[in-house]
């Protein structure tokens, strides 16, 4: 059409004018931006939820749970490990004993980066014996897995070395993560620049809680949420009740996200986040109704993207 031809002519004229104004050459045009750290990808909610569907199937096929010492735990570990192996991770299973049964941590290293500066992200993969543990803690496990797979898809080569972990026997008292930390040499412990923990990040009546441990890690998560325009609060529901605690005790900077467990959402929290006041963040906490129905998709999506934002930003 005539209109589009003239629009093109105008656009061409604008380019010519810009070239004149900048000295007539493309090389002299607007300076190229300095190379900056790669932007974190959007983590697909569909990928995270596909992992939750698999963890639910594993529980259903194994007596309804994925608890320490039960077959559903090992099947969960094998599922996560196979995905990571296929994506190019170097994986290792660390065995320990708790309550007379064998437990397992899964550690996955992304080849590359400065191994003297390690950024870790992890979550507990075990459930309680009363249910499938889809919010607690399929949610964190699936989101960390999908973030690790996104690192592989992007061919991300950060400055720091990335290590992902799935802990066993958290529900018995942080047993797997404590075993890992206790078995690190002092030198290897000192190389860990940060540990990011994700335990219950898709609660059905969610709050947006950020751990207030290491200030730089806390700021990273707050910046992400500020960008979304979603207010956050400091995590206080049982400080130290998850796998970041052994790292923090050993002097490693820690941080993480949480959407709430058995505490009740207040009217003030509903005013900022929506949901139901006077009701628990997760009414199915540690119970048989912690299934794939026990997930708020918006919270899971935001927190998954926040994990990628922090993993990218803190490892650059
Ligand atoms: N870790 C607890 C569990 O798995 C849940 C929990 C309670 C929690 N308070 C927390 C997790 C604070 C993270 C932060 O049962
Ligand atoms: Ca997303
Ligand atoms: Zn739990």
C-alpha cells in the first residue's frame, strides 16, 4: 500500500538522518552497550508442574508418600537425577543413615565456572509419610530442577561454579543437609559463596516471604519482587526450620523463599496478596491433601522465576 511505502521511506530517512547526526557511519552510531551479564530466563511453569505431576505419580505408586527410607523417596531421587544427567550435569548421590534407614542427597554440578567460588541452590526432596508432599517440598524440588535444566538449555557459563542439591530426610530434622555440610572439608566449605534454599514455594493461600539472612541474597530476591510490584515480608515462620540452617551455622551466606505453612494469613496480608484471611497459608501442610491440587500456580511461577533471577544474578 502507498501508506506503508511512504512509512518505509520515512523510516529510511530517519536512519539517514541519524547517520548524519552521528558522523555518518554505523560504527559511529549509538555506542554499543557494555557487555553485561546474561539475563535470567523465564522459567516455564509448565515444566515445573510437569515435575510435580511425576512426583505425585511416584507417591501414588509407592504407598502415597515420598518419605525418607520409603521407596517413593528413592524413586523421586532417580527421577531428578535422570533429568540432570541427560542435561549434562555431573551428579553424585551421597548416602547416609537416619532412623535406621538409608537416606540420599543428590548433588549436581554444572561443569565450568570458578570452582573456588561456588553458588549452591537446593531443596528437600523428601515428604512426610502422611502424604505426597507436593507443596512440601515438591514445589522447591521441581523449581530448582527446572532452573538447573534452564541453565543447561541456555548453555549458561557463569563466572562462579553452580551446584544444585536435593536433600534427604529434612523432615527428620534437616538430616541430609546437615550430613552434607558436616562432611565438607573446611576448604570446600569456604568455597561456597552462597546457599539458596527453597522449601514450600507454592502454598495454596500464599504469602511472599524472603529469608533475611545474608543481606546481598535477600536484596536479590527483594529486587526481583520489586520488579513485579509484589510486596514481600521477612520469613519468620520457624526461622532455621529448613536446610539453610546447617549452612548458616557453618558460616555460609544463605537466603531463600517461602510461601507459608500452617500459620494463618492475616487481613493485612490478604490486602497485599489476595487469598483468604483467617486461613492457613497451607491447610494441607504435612497431611494427605498435599497433592498436586495443593499448589497456587501464580506463586509457584513467580518463585521459580525468582530462583532463576537469583541463580543468574549471584553467579555472574
Ligand atoms: N521446613 C518445614 C517442613 O518442611 C517447613 C517450614 C516451616 C519452613 N517454617 C519454614 C520452610 C520456614 C522454610 C522456611 O516441614
Ligand atoms: Ca515463569
Ligand atoms: Zn515438611
